[in-house]
C-alpha cells in the first residue's frame, strides 16, 4: 500500500531565490494575462487528473469486489487473502484524492514543460518589474503549480501501485479458472489510465498567446537561460553548480564511453567475428525497441505494455476528437471560365483512429458567364454529410450524401420548399498532406451517382480542394 501524505504548505528555504534586481527596470514586461493563463491551465489539469484517477480507482474497486464475490463461492479463505487488503488499499488511495498532496520535488521538478514552467515562476520571484501590475498573483500561481505537481506525482504512484498489483493478481489467480476476462479488464483500465495521464501532461505544452509571448521574452534574457541551466530538474540530477558545469564529484560513479568500450573488449577480446555478432544483435535489439517505442510512445515502463490492441481514441475527449475544415469546388459552363464556386465548411468527429464522420454546409457563389461578363450572385446553398476512412498512408476513401438548392435565391422563404433541392450520392478518394503542425490540406476526387438524374443535370465528377485542423 502506498501512503500519500497530505500536509499544509511549509515555507521553502531556497538559497537560490533571487533578490530584487534593478537591472530589469528597463526590460519589457511580460503580458498581463500570463499568470492568469498559467493558473487556469494548472487548475484545469489538476481537476482533470484528479477526476480521471478517481474514475479509474472506482472501476478497479468495483471489478475487484466482483472478483472477490465470485472467488468466495469457490475458496473463501483465498478470496479474503487476495482481495481484502487490495480493496482496502484502493479505497485508501481513492479517499486520499480529496486531500492536498505536497510534492516531494522542488518547484519545477515535474519533468518536461512543467519543469520549465515551474523554474520560470521561480525565476520571477523578486523580479516583480517583469510582471508589472500582475506581480501580486505570482505566489498564488506558484501554489497552483505546486498542487498540480503533487497531483501528478500522486498519479504516478498510483500507476506504479496498479502495475504491481495486477501482476500479483495474475499470479495469485493463476490456479483458478474464469478470471481471464476480469484480469483483461483491469489491464485495460490500467493502460488507458496511464495513457490519459500522459495526455494531460502533453496538453500542458499547449501555450496560449500570452503564455507563448512571455516564454519568448524570457528566453531572450541571458540571465534567465543561465538560471534555467542551474535550477532545472536536469541540473538537480547532476548537481550542477553556479558555473553551469558538472564537477568531478557530480559525475562520480557514471561510466565513461572509454570505460564501456574497455569492458566490451575484456569480455569479447579482439575476435572481429564476435564483435560483428554483438553489433548485429545490438542493431536488432535497437530496431525492436524503436518499433515498440513508435507503437507505444507514452509508455514509461515495460510493465504497462498492453496485452490487447489499444484504441488510441479512447483517451481523447469529445472536443479533442472534433476536426474543423472546409473545401472549395468550381463548376464551369464553358472551357475556360468557372460559373459557380461551392464554398463549404464542415465539422467531423473521429470515431476511430482511421475514420471520421461529419456534417457541413456549402454556399454556391455565382461568378458570371464568362470573362466578358463577371458577376457575383447568390446561386444556392447545400447541406452535407460525409464519412472519411483511411485506406493506406495519406490516401482515404470519402463518401457521403448531400442536398443542394441550385436555383438563385431571392428570398429566404424559397429554402423551405424542397422542390428546389437536388440530391447527391458521392464516393471517391482523397489525398491528405501536411501544411503545418496543426493544418492539413486535402484533394478529393468524387463521383456523384445521382448527377445524371438531376434536373438540370450536373457533372458527376467533383474535384474539391480543402483543409482541416
């Protein structure tokens, strides 16, 4: 059982805390909303971590109580020995979520972006001129980051407990039949819980405008970069001093490259054949490790390896599954000039890692009849539905149904009459390509199976250029 102690905040004694520095009086102030955005993000993440942890522990408790009741009918003594202590431990962990957890790491010791964020707040202590009117919020925001850091540590400890506990259950129940599916459910819950916590940590890196601007300004200051080098989590691991370089004492006990090479030579000798075999085995092991890391990039322990095929969308929230985008399509009446342009906006929901379904609306903009007669007019509107499914690589199959009002709209009341609408049944392929980190482009080639039956008839082949983010 893991004891997670709650306590009130104690004053920190930190010899590295900066004093008031007059050299920053002429430095540009950080955005006024910087601290507010950091506070909102840390509080939201803390609530999400706490809620997801409570949900995982509740499910595990419910599952183990069912398993205990089933085993009690077969072997009451074993049921008590196996489940009574673990059920109490899970209940204790669940109750501990209501308490405030004090982090055992220094501020900024949460790893990754949380390390940078905490160290940045520590740097701003005593440098209120960089914060302007918002400097009074610094202590409050620092407490929020410490609380988040404590909750993430608590979540990591609970992950470790569940990981070890499910191994024990597998060994203890190996002699009893009928518990395979129950153990699979526990394994799934443990895996998805770990993935969800990793997802929350990743979301911390998403910086809003004021936060991104503040980090940009700080990184331009040499004194800030020096402070981060000396006070980050990595610096604390190697006991880097004020000089920013590792002393001989800091590196004591670490093997150097020459020592490793010497050890290999002692074991293998000078036989080139043996060295080649070892090199091949190392390359093979490295290849297998990289393959596993590519499949499960968020795993931090081999014990969390799933024994089932995970669904990567399981840990995504509803909003994270939404994809927004649009496309444009041209229709022409002669060889050179397009007469209308269909401009559409859409929203999709990722129901599978390879599939998206959604709806959209389009507006038909009239462009005229030729280069000698260019005229902008309202030619119609449309309602769309679609399904996108990945075929291979960046190629997708795309299909859907549409209703288009293809006559000129002079009054809004005309849209109420379904006699002016035409249907379309589309199927085709699309090619997606990366435009930027968050924006993707796509080219769609579709065939309309109802085009010939419409009055007036339209071209059955549709070429659309679009984007999504």
